[in-house]
């Protein structure tokens, strides 16, 4: 995969990992577990795009445009809406009984929608650039689901429309996670022909979305961390990286 980026981004990414321990729990990142379970690197669907050039330089790139889709954030049958309801978790079909802490509150929703997600998106858009497609970026035809476990269902025609200008679509969910200490997770679900993710899921475990103002920096750090996984920053995918400095190809 090819990115033109500021070298500081790599440092930021690894520093963000440290933010997870600030939640007062033994935080876990389940991204690599998801990759192993999905065999993501080998099986990630490829949606071929039209690019004028393959390799990014300082003259043929622009800041990455991330489209954040929050339509499932408060309207998702695999999220908890009331205490005692039974939902399906992960790819094994595990059934789970919802508790009060598993239900996303309005305050949590507002912070994710109006604070953490926009701020994280802006940080990454200011740090990463990509070669834009010569036509509208298109998700793979015939695929209507994205993510891990019970997947997010979407209508591809909503995104494969002239005038919808983006380089990555990110589906946001707020589902509980049975594995202890998992604050959130992010995973890609489609890539272009060069291995750059163009669609993915970012899930927040409601039990760990802390609304206290003192915790806002850590929550933002978590959001950036998991978005970075969607973009391909993970141990399992570094072997496929071909990162270009912001000044040109190397």
C-alpha cells in the first residue's frame, strides 16, 4: 500500500498505543486477533480503482478524505439497546446478554459524533496523503457487508456515486466486546489493487467510552489508534507497506 505522509505520523501512531493504558484497565488491542480470524491480509476483497499514477509524490497526492458513516451508531441490531436483550457477538455467533453498561448513552453518542470522530479524522487527514482516483472511488460491487463478527450492512450505491468524494469510508458501530479490556477495535474490509484499505469498521465498546472531560485526550487517542489499524497500520500488514515521505518517493 502506498501513502505519502509526514514521518511524525509513525511516531504518533506508536505513542497513541500508550494512551490505552490511561483508562485505568489492562487494555487489550484485538486487531491482530481479528486479522488472524479473518485471514484478512489474504482475503480482503479488492476493488480496483482508476489512478493516473501508481506511486505517490509531492505533486500527485492530496490529503486523504475519510468519510465517516455513523448511521449504525445508534441503529444497529447487533448493539445493545436495552438491559437483558440478547445479541450476537463476534464471528463465532456467540450470544450475549446486554447489561446497562453495554448501552451507548446519548452523552457518549454526542461525544463520539461531535468530538472524538471529527478530531481523529482531522488529525489523520492532515498527516496522510494519497493519489486520488481519476473517477469516484468505488466499493466492490456485489459486497454489502463490512467488518468483524456480525458485519455492518451497507448499500454500495450510496457510495459509488459521482460526486461522493472520498478515499476511505469508515463504518462506526458501538457493540459490546466479550473479551475483557477491549476498548475499541478497527479493521479494514476492502482494499484497492495496491493494498490500500478503502473501507473499514471502527467499533467502540460502550462500557469503556469515558465521558469525563479529563479522559477526552485518551478517548481521542483510542480513536486515532483504531482508525490507524483500518488504514493498515498493524503488525500483520507492515510487510506490505511502501510509505513515501511527504517530499516525494523513496
